[in-house]
C-alpha cells in the first residue's frame, strides 16, 4: 500500500507517541508499504518550529530519511487541484495533502475527522 502521512502522524511517529493509532504504527512499520512525506508537511513543520509553536530536533530531516520515508514534492497539478476541493477544511496544508493523496492515488493516514468528508482514501483507525 502507498501511504501519505499527515503532519501530526509524522510527529507522533518520530516521538513514538501513544497518540499514534496502533493500526497506523503497523502500517508505517510494514516494509511492504511505501510511506510518503509531503513537502507540505515539511513546510508546515518548519513554519511552526520557526514561530515557536513546535519544538522539533534540528536533525528531524535525517530521522525522516533514516526511516526510509519517500519525499513527495508539490506539483503544479497538486496546487491547481486544490481549487476544486469543497471548503470543508480550511487548513491549506491539509487541503494540499488531500489533493496529493487523490492525485497520486495514495492512502492518507490522518485522525483529522474533517478530512473524512472528502472523497479521499483514508486508512481507518
């Protein structure tokens, strides 16, 4: 299965948090699955870290590479497709992740309930 991880899922994974649902932990750990991290998530982490809303180690990018996560760049197709999404969700980062999951045929890992209102493949918790 090809997965895309929502930003909170990435943070919980790196922190080995109990908030990460067990099913998501198993899916990320499964070597048969490919886990993508969007440039949008790195952008969100960077912004929140720079304004003091998030405390994250300086080497977090190395941790992501060591986990064998795959980088998912943001394309013109992704950004253009955002405009056709209904406005259920106002967060621009989440909207972009939704579109990337749809365009790239990825299963999204997120516990954000609003995302389930979209026609996107989400791994149930």
